[in-house]
């Protein structure tokens, strides 16, 4: 039986405490999604008015897609007892607290990255899209997460991660990572 966990302080207003884990959700790219959904909805309405039964499916498609991608497949950065867990369909990447030496926010190319430096001798995680960008920018980090795609400000995410990185007792209040 798993030990009971203490409640976690939610931190910044943009972090969500879900199942005891501190979760930073990704922003929705509304500027890209909403116009395409409106055009599709318009085409569906035109089909319905014209008497085509497929119009109902065309109207339903953007609504269902927004629900599925917004609720099930939306990327997130979770702080768990085991470490930083980046959830991004179809895989998740866990970076354990013990191997993180330091964290920081850095601009690499046109992105803002929450970078981490691993302890010497630790191999970097496999699926790390930010690592190549950080190397190309000459940043002193081994990997990271795209902080500009999160709904929270990068400074808030950095402060919360540093708080848990520097205090092992507070990490114990978080539940273990679910993969």
C-alpha cells in the first residue's frame, strides 16, 4: 500500500495540483486552431443547409478534435516525487531529481527553454527535442523543456522546479510518477 501523501501547495496560479502532482499544462495554440475550426464548422453548416447528411459529421469533427486534443493529448510538465515528467503524446520522459544538478531558463533560437544540467557521468534522456536546440545555442544545459509552450510564465515554472530541487523533503510530499 502506498504511503499517504501530504497536500501540496499549488505554487503559481497557472500550476494545477492534480492527484497530488504539480502540473504545468501547455497552452492551446488558439491562433492556429480556432480559425480552422470555424472554417470547418462553416463548411459543415453549408452541407447541412444543402441537404447533405455528411454535414453533421463535418460539424462534429472540430468539436471532437478540440476535446480530444485539449483533454487527453495536451502536453504537460509534471513535478512528481521521482522527478520532472514531461508528458507528450505518444511518450513521456522522466528526468529524476537525483541527476539534475541545476536548472535555468535560457533563450535558444526563437524558443525559451527550461534547461537542466545533469550531474557528471549521467547520460541524457533519449527523447529530448530541446537538447539539440540548447547545444546549437551554446547553452550550458544538457536538456530541457520548452517553457514558452507552457501556460505558466517561464519564471514561475523555474521557481517551482528550483523549490522542489533544493528541498528533498518537499519532494516527498509529491506522489510517485505514473508512466
